[in-house]
C-alpha cells in the first residue's frame, strides 16, 4: 500500500504543517486540502500549504490514498460525514486529534472501520490558524497511532512510514492508554495553565498590569500554554473527560498535601518533593524533548 | 551616596550573575564575594564571578558601600549575623530574595534598620550554582525594591541606580504587596509545576518513561520550572506562607469550577475561560516579558 495522494481536511496549525512537511520531505506526494472556512482556504492557497485547495471536502478526498482530519476533536464526525460519499474504497482515514477513543467512535459512525487508523502527533505550539504552520513541526516528535484491533495492518504500516518520512518517531498504543498518558502529559498541564492565568486575571488585590509586568518569575510559561486554541482545547476536555477527571483528582490530592506542608511549615516535605522533580527534567533533556538552554534561549546571552 | 565597592554574599545563579553584570556594566566598581561553601568559593574564583573571593563574610564586606545577600531566604539571618560586626556604618544592605516581608524581618534583627533596602530582581532560570550565572540575567527584567518606611532615601536612590545600571527596570513597592503579587506570578506557578511533575512521576498506570517521551504536549514546560533550586523554593514557601495559601485557595476554587464544567460537559464555560486567557499572553509579549517565537525558538525552524 503506497501513499501517493494525501488529502488534508482542516488547514490550521496542524493541517498546514502536514502540508508543508509533505512538500519538504515527500516532494513526489500530491496534497489536496479543504477547510470549512473560506478565509482559511484563501489563505492556504496564498501560503501554498497544499498543492490544491479544494472547494469541498468531497473534492479534496476523491482521489486520495490517505485522508488526514486536522480539525478539533468535536468537529471530527461532521468532517467525516462530509467526505464519506467521496472516499475511495482503498483510502486510509487518519487524524491528528489529542484524544483517541472519542475520535475512533466519531469516525466509526460514518466511515468503514477497517480504513480508520487514528493518530496523534505530540507536537504543537500555542499558535493556531493557517499562518501558524511550519514544515519542521513534527521533527523528532513522537506520533502515536492507536489502530483498533480490526485495523488493516498494511494501513498501519503505510501510515507509520508516512509520519516517519515527516521526521516523527512512531509509537503504537491502545486508544484508552493513549488518553490516560496524554491526560497527564498534556491535558492536565493545559487545564492548570488555563486556570492559573484565569485566577491571576480576576484578582482585586493584584492588578492585571502587575501580573503582566512580573510574569518572568514563572507565570509567563503558563500564559504560553494558556494561549492555545480555545475550540481545540474545549473539545479535548469534553472528549477525554474520564481520564482528565481521574488525573485531576490525583493532582488535587497531591496539591492538598503540599498545601498542608506549607501551612504546617514542614520544610522537609517540601524539600523532598522539590528535589525529586529535578530527575524528570534531566531525562527529558537527555531524550531531546526540550532545550537545555536557560529560558530556552529566550535571553540575549 | 555612591556605590564603588559591592560585596556579594552567596555566589550561586543570582550572586554570580550580579558579579558578572557589574563587571560588564560598571567596570569601575570593585566586587568582593563570599560563599559558605568552599567548593563554590573555589569555582567562583576560577570563573571570575567577582573581583576578589574572600574567605569570610566579614572580610568581603569590610570596605563595601553595598552588600547584596544572594542566599536562600531561610539563610538570610545567619548570613546577616556573620557580617554584622564588619559592616561599614555607611553601607547599604540589600538582597535578591523572592519574599520580602520575611527578609526585612530577618535582616532587621541583627543589622541597623536605616541601612536595609530589600530588593527582588524578578529574573532567574531553572539552573543554580556558580556555573549558572550570566551577565545579562537582569537585562529588561524588573527589580522590585521594598524599602521600609524608615529607609534612607539616598540609599534607595543609590540602589535604584545600581540595578538600572545592570539593565533592570526598578519599581518601588510595599513588602506586603510584593509578597502578594509574587505569590501569583511566581510562587503559585512554581508550586503547581512541582506538584504536577510529582503527580506524573508517581502514577502506576502511566510509566515515567511515557511521561518523559510525550512531554512535548505541554508537560515539559512545567518540568523546567520544577527543576529550580529546592532549597530556595522551600524557603520561599515557608517565608511567604500567608500570601501563598491565600492565592492557592483562589486557584483551587477556580480549578474546582472548571472540574465541574468538565464533568457536566459545559463546553461554553470552558470556551469562555480558554478565550479570555489569550489576552494576557498578548500583553506579556507586547511588554517584552517573553519571546513570541513558537516554542521560544526551541525548534529548528
């Protein structure tokens, strides 16, 4: 099974980046694209995010070997319905959504099950829209495939090859486990960041101007995450509700213990936790998942 | 009142950076330094963090116009006691601690009150120790002075000039207000980051390897903050307990509301919060307190 034509539905940060990455790494692969927003279609054409921007989803997928749905998780079912009638029988259907059980369910309602191989490239920035895309977004990042038990192995192999060609490292995982892992490494961090930024902007004793001015003390890192696309993240929390609530429960429990340690003046408990967390940082740097420069090279030194 | 000789007590990230910044921006100002750890004194000598590394705190401050205590907040009183007998009568005593009421109390117990002008440069990285210092750490960052009501205005003016010379912007604030503002913009973000990294490393269902592998989804930003110096942060939470607990209460309240919105599937409430938080990010970028590049320029694009 070879992928010679890729259709990208949804031309924002992710869809645009896939289009640009294909052009760079797989120059012989043709790309078509579609977005429900006419302004995004126009901008995608100007930016050359894909070879051909089509006026309907059906037109975009009509001759493709792979469709990638790059829309918010809550829009997957509508997007799948819009292209179902025009999908070639041999085509693989995949996506880039951040929760995987919900996506498998949404796509399975309208599309042939054997064709569906949900995927999640663990990559992104706080930007969104067609202007946010760039070709190297997936380079050295992990892409998790969550094929259902009845997925076609040839389709899984072809999709694996596709993502590896774009520079990603591929891992196969069960959808349920993916949703739990990502709840910890991505969804809860986003939820917490949104919350603290919201809390800080609603205080009476501290002005918003002060919060902004003194944000270099740590707060600014949270604002970056909390600037992520609201629609995408609303859908993530609604679609991965159970795992998010489970992990949020653990987090709250740990935070309460720490709160008690502060109230009691238990310096030993604080020191112990603050020492332990350094080891994880070291491993992340060793595995190339972050930049070791202080401030990620933000400073001018 | 002119500052011609600066004594730096504590030669880690902050103390070392002050020494290097003085050498760069105020080449005519002499610096002496001291650290209780002989290994740090040796390393500071090798790195040339200050003009002269002394063997005692008394020796370091004996001829200075300004002493800067760059030690964890919990070590301020001991450090002040060690130099009290050798402090010249005209010298200004300041510090770089992250909580300011506690520092004013600690220093006031052993040193003459009119000499004390506590300060907090809102700058840092997750690194610590003498090798972590660099001259541009304070460039374009805010430095908050919290002079008590009876502080000598000439000392406040001289210290303001000193920090401005190192590239910082200076703001005067009451110590109590400082502690509340920093609880929001720095202390709570650190506490939350330490907690989530701790939570993630203690799970049974998700391995530590998985947490590290998929950290690019948001978690890695928290690990950077959670790699900060454990002693320094233990002391911050113990010394700014009231403001931290107050702000933590607000945060927990907001998080509980969001948790309920997720449980109820209230997408509108989620969308509303996630949209609001973008405005704060924009302001931080406009005021030059962060880098607008996606991933802070981490990527290779």
